[in-house]
């Protein structure tokens, strides 16, 4: 629930996804690690998954998955697995999601 709160209300302008992208695009390992843990926490709650789906569709989550820092990759891999396994909106043959699964599986 903390992840959902952070995405919806925890930021100054109540637009957590945009703020989260700023953390990811900062290229700062600490900021990216925070973002990674946040997406991992938020992906555990069903009502936050649609907010995170845009990160998958845009390829933003992949930036976390391929980061050289293991802490950054770990949270993102957890998020990718949770979204992929729980999402009813994504089809099984979606290549982008399958590529994320492959990366997540390698990291886990």
C-alpha cells in the first residue's frame, strides 16, 4: 500500500508516475534504487498495476532492469514478474513483456 500511496499522493503534484520517471532518468544509482523498490512495492497491489503498465509499455522499466547496480535490477525484476504474472490486460504473445520476463528471470 505504501507503493500505491507514493504513486498517487506521495509527490508534491500528486503525479507519482512522472516523478518516478524523473528518478529513473536521473541515472543516479541511489535515485534509481529508490524508484526500483517503489515499483516493486507498488506492483504488489492490483490497483497500482495500471499505473506501472505505462512504465513497461514505454520501456522505462527496462532502464532499471539493465542497470549495472544489482539493487536497482532486483526491485525492477520483482516488479516485472508481478506485473506480468498478474496482469490480465497483457496478452501472452506480447513480445515486450516476454523480453522483460526473460531479463527478470535471469536476474532472479
